[in-house]
C-alpha cells in the first residue's frame, strides 16, 4: 500500500513541478498558454490531495479491522489459557 501511495503522489508532484516550470517559462512570453499550465498544476494538486486522503482513509479502515482481529485472537488465547 505504501508503495502505491508513494508512486501515485510522486507522479502527481512530478507533474505539478513540470507544469509550474512550464508556467514560469511561458508567463512572460505567452500569459494565456502559461495559465493553462498553472491550471493543470492546480488540478494535479487537487488530485494528489484527494488520493492522499483516500489512501489515509483506507489505511485507517484497515487498522480498525486489524485491531478487531487482534482483540479476537487475544480472546481465543485467553479462553485457551483458562481451559
């Protein structure tokens, strides 16, 4: 999961970086084309943020499930020790 999150976010950040470089290069020469790159960078940032939140939400859901599993295992261990 960590690799997937890292790769997705790294790809989005690389895209943002390239779009901002294009914006900086074009802004003095062609403001309209530069704006397109700025808009793309903003979209990539939003997409990355959504993906980061989704990933954290999924991890949080998994941690709750594993927490319950640990409680269940402990319950069975306690029952075995009693009997």
